[in-house]
């Protein structure tokens, strides 16, 4: 079983929560629920949540490692048992235009429906809830903890909330009833109908658009690009506040021609006011042989995005960089100045630039 990170151990003390070392030791069915969006087939039960559409024989686990065929029905084993919890600044998600300076109660269960070679949380994303050190935190208890810790939102993050779909849906509904917002931090690798169901109680999302190449999505992430692009359009249609992250990996996703095509697609499909975060890669997991992304590459990517007509483009994972601030696209003045995850200056007035009055899209209250 995973020993758990120092961050989570510090959180346990602050939040008075206790992990369970063995999955379901007290009650094997406690953290299991019949899944949503599946069908029976002659070859087994078929999960319809994401484009993997795993077909499972009796007792088989899905690619995301937290859905299982039991007696001819599909069950999730990732319900009420997060393996990671923490209170984060909303800017860490990253969300720069959503409730700035507020706190988000962040959770994750083990499992992911992709297999990214650069995953920074691979120790929980590439395993199963049966193999991690979990917390007993059912939806009602989760909401109470978020309120107790003065959080304005719950963030479903760190691994892949699509794979703990039912837990997220039930928690988000309860959170909304108690006046909390819900934040999705995801790769967006999901089928359209489950996504629309998902978004009924989601207020904001940061989606990791990993590249603009089907070949790279397959080789680097074990996924497909088109379902993510289709999903991004649904976020806009459903009125969820959206921000997008693109991790720039040397030798993989740092091609400026590809970045230009991505930004042109975003502009032409109605995303010009959606914040885009170009994030610096640090060597990890299966890509420890690569160097960190040069700051100059990130700056070229940002300029490319701005030239494409995108209005709010950021550089992430480069402490102190001027492209971490929010600039008014009309007059160029800084409206939100950041130092790390802290807001050091805010000149917004009712969602408008304090200098020229230009509307700055976002959720500010």
C-alpha cells in the first residue's frame, strides 16, 4: 500500500481525517457503487464514460483501474475513498479568472483513463484504489470538510475526476446545495453524454489540452485528440467557466507550427476569451531524460497564441514571470498581479479594468 505523501499527512493533522490502510477492510462494498453509463454486450459489460469504452469480463478492471465487472454489472470502486486531499489556492489549479484568492478543497482517488509518460502524479494516477492509502470521505463528509475549512469550492483534481465520475457527481450536487462551487481539473477525455451529465453541477474547469496532434496523443498519452476538442466545445455550450492548460514538453509538444494550429483552432471555435496556460515541463515519470522547458520556448508559444487572437495567455511553472499577471487586452494595464499563487494587486472593478473599463471575462464573485 502507498505510504502517502507528506502533504497529505500534514493535511490529515489540519483536517482531523484518518486514512484507511486497506481498501474496504471493514466493509468490502462500502466504497463501491453501481456505475453510470454502461451497457451489456456478449463480450461483457461495456463502460461508456470515456472513449476507451472498456469491455470487461467478470472481475476484470477497466483501463482506469477503478471500474469492475461484478456479476454482470459495472461498478465503481472509487467512491468516497480519496487517496489525496488538500486545501489549495484556486490559482494552483490553475484558474486565474475564477474566484481569485479563494480556497479550494481538493481531492483525488486513484486511477486515470490515460497513461501520460509525463504524469507528475503517476503514483496515484497509474494505480487502483485497492493499492493506495485512502480516506473515508463520503460526499456529505466531503462537503462538511470544505465548509469547515472556509473553502468556496471543491476541486476534483490531481488524478482524473472522470474516472471517479459517480463520486464527483454526487459530491458536486451536495456541494451546490450548500452554496459551494465545483471545479473540475481534467484531461477532458470523456464521451459527450456523460460530459453533459457531469457538467450539470460543475462551475469551472481547467482542461489539459495535451497537444494538437493525434499521433502525439497516442504515443505520449495513450489517447485521442478529437474527443477532447469535442468536449471543449461542450464546456462552452454548457456555460461552465473554462481555462485550458497546454504543457510544453521539449521534443514532444514544443513545435510552434503545431501550437499555432492549436491556437488558430481555439480562436476560430469561440475560445478567444478562454485563458490559455502554457505550462513548463519538469522531468518526471518516464521522461526524466528530457530537460525542463526553456523559458524562451514558453514565451514563443505565448506570442504565437496572442498573434492568433487569444486574449488571455499565461506562462506557468516559471516563478516571477511577467506572463503570470492578467493584463487588460484593451489598454495593457495589469488588472491582477500575481506572485506565485498569491494576488498582490487587484484593480478590477465589478469585473472591469480599473483603468479603461474593459470587461475582463471571468467569475469574480
